[in-house]
C-alpha cells in the first residue's frame, strides 16, 4: 500500500483507538488500542479493571491499582480468547507501550505498532525496535 494511503488509514485507526479509550473508567489517563490484521479490526481494548471487577482504576491516593490492565494488553487478551491471531498484525494505541505490554506485543506476533503520544519511559519502544517490530508515532491526526 502506498505511504500516503497507509498514513490515511493509520490516522483513522488511531482516531478509533482514541474514541475507544474514552470508554475507560480510569481517571488518570484513558488509553485505547485497536489491533488490525489483513485490513480488518480483530480486537480493541482500553485500560481498565479485569472482567467482573469494580470499574475503579485508582486507589484512595489516586494511584493506579496494580491489577488494572493496559489497553494493548486488553486487546491482545481478547484475541487470545477468540479464533483470531495477532500474527503479522498492526497495533494502534494512543500511548506508546510500557515495558510489560511490549513483551506481550512481541510474543503475540504483532509486527507493527503505531502510537499517538509517547509514554514517559521509552524502554518499551526500545524493546520493540530491538525485537524487529516496526514502530511509528503519528501525533497529528488531522
């Protein structure tokens, strides 16, 4: 696919991930993720508590609860429960992946990550690059 057309789709998927992130109950930061394979959305996710838990992401001090799942982890785990596969897929996420999620991304077979905003710790991105995963930031979605 030509670069200009790919960029158009990348921006559209990032906008969708941003919309999806707004479903999160987290107060500190709302993050959304979309996984696309063969031009089809195969999964989505946002940061939040595991199924069956109260939708309260922060503790009394405003810190994120340890059991909150990140958007990309939620999206990857949804694929794991389906008949789909992340092998060769692209992950669109509104915040660059942390170290823990980067390991999941690599192990799931995702080959490309497109993110909107950078996380304060870029070691997750460095890990992805070292693993041979294509990483691209697109800040401007207009």
